[in-house]
């Protein structure tokens, strides 16, 4: 689902392993239902006083809504959550069995991308140079002998 690029803030979603994330994920699994704060507290084993405060913060971020004492996930937040889950599942399926999912030290074989900070043009890829006029030109690393 597209978002307003100018107003979108990735920090709108609560951090992992927080009450906000747990509540949001629970509501996303039950998008057609509304829950009282006491029901959420019991279901998720979160202190009752924390649930109300957390719901108000999630509401300020536009992630949940309420009618009376019942709270539910905001439809747009549900759509974004669903799209993210589909994307993560697709990535997991695409890379399943590649070996990285079976080893704890999978990143030991990766190249150090920060090794050459000198701007050496011998690296592969594409370079962006900032010119004094603030314009940028993109130069292909494969065409070093021709005009840029």
C-alpha cells in the first residue's frame, strides 16, 4: 500500500519486544475484532495500566483506533503489516536453503564493505560525485576511460 512519502516516518512502528509491538501484532492477527484494554492485558500478559497508555500512544501514531472502550488496529496499519509479512515471507522463501539460514556465523564470509573508504576508483560499481555546483553526476565504474 503506498504511503505519503513526505510524512512517512519509519519510527511510527513500535520497536520489537515492546508492549506496543505485542499489542499491534495481536490486533493485526484479529483485524475484525475490537478488544477492551483489560482483555488485551489478560491475553498478552501485560500489566493493565501499561495497556491503556500504550494504546493511546499507538493511537497518536495512527496505528490503532477505538470506539468506546473497544480498540482495533487501524485499517491502513493492518494493510502495511500484511504487506510487510508477505514481503518477509517472500524473501525467506527465495533464500531458504542457501546455507545462511543454517549457520550462526554466516556473515563471516561476507566482504568488508567499509574496507576502502579512500574513494579509490578501482572498486566496482557506480560512484556518485558531488560537484561544487551541488549537481551530481553518476559515473559508471566500467567506463573509466571515456568521458563521464
